[in-house]
C-alpha cells in the first residue's frame, strides 16, 4: 500500500547504520542540504541497537522519514517498522540489494527481504533501493586487505557485476528521502558497465602501480579461507550465498536507477580506482 505524499517542508530524517558505508554518506548529504538529520547506530550520535528495542523509540522521536538498513537477523524488522509508523514516520527508504528477490529463503539477504515486505505492508510511503556491490568494498571493507596483500581470491567465475559507487547510492537516498514523486518505486542502482572481479582487480592493480592478481576459488575453498581468517561460520555462509546469487547472474544487469533519480549517469569504477589508489590504500 502507498499513500500520496503529504510532505511540504523538508522532513526530519532518521538514518540507521549511520556509521556504515552508505549511512554516513547519506547523513553528510542530508546535512549539506540543510535537512534535520539524526545519525543512529550502536556507537553513533544517536544510540540505536536492533537487539535492544528500548533504544528504538528514543531514536525515532521526531522523525518523519527513515533510511532503513535492516540487520542480517530479520526477526525484529516488522515490529520496528510498525513502531516507526506509529511514532510518526511517514516515509521509508529501504536499502536492499540488486537481485535480492531471487534470494528468498537464503541465509543472505533475509533482513533486506523482510524490510521490503514490511514497508510495503505499512500505510506509509516507501521506496526501495537495490544497489549492486559497492566500489567501496574494494577499499573500505571486504576486499581491501586481500588487494593490499596482492591477491584477491573469490568464487565468482566470469560473471560480471556492474559495481556502483556508494556516493551515488547516498545521493539517490538523499533525494528520495526529501523529495516527492518516489513513493511506491523500486530503484535498481548499478554502475554504467558490468565488470568481472578479475577485470576490477586488473584496474586496481594498474591504478596502484603494483601487481595484484585475481584467483578463482571454488565455493568450498573460499569458505575454508574465510574460516581460516577467523570469520564466523554464519558470516562465511552468508558470503557464500551472496556469491551464489551473483554466479547465477541475478545481479549482472546494468540498470538506470541512478539516472532515473539523479538525471545523470552513474560513476564509473576506473576513475574512482585511480583517485583512491592515490591515497595509498592498496600500497
């Protein structure tokens, strides 16, 4: 169910996951626009913890728009959306993932899928953002250390992925949180071209000016490496399920969601890689 927008003044926005890759960028963009923004996380300006419901309502107080990043554990999501709507939230923007509808019942993406359903079933406005893998996974989190060590090993084969800049995702989120015309829409957010992980590794190696190789792993070998590095079994299983989704081609399509919202093309990975390499992150 969707309702016609009633916003005539900038909303007061609550951003969950405000210390994460997209969350902190959404906060920054909204504040640049002069939007009253509350940055919530377990250790941020406003305390919010999915496992502690007593933190929910204080975080929600006064918010009428919400950037929702669901937890991996989907169990609290529906109750939270119900409470958020009761507290006065009239606009939900959910961060999901490209191809997530194909992952129903898998260990990867359950929280995102439940969040999508929960806001659709609410009486509030909702917009779903389904981005591809972020550029920033290569320099901020998952794959920065392996690239720095000179070898990235993954179980993906030659299936391409149209990687997207988290800054573009944040820019889209800021628009749909604050402007009318996006209620009931699902935007697939990709970069302008699909690249294999081997191609991206080559781009980063050239930008960094040093050898970095890509190695194709079996799913079993990848899981074994994650466990040897100290990853919990649940996280290893979730990453394995994520790559299974990618290998099936469910996130390989280039989409125009960024252009639909921002009126421009999405950023390309190669200029980004040159810019980031100059910081020495892969040295």
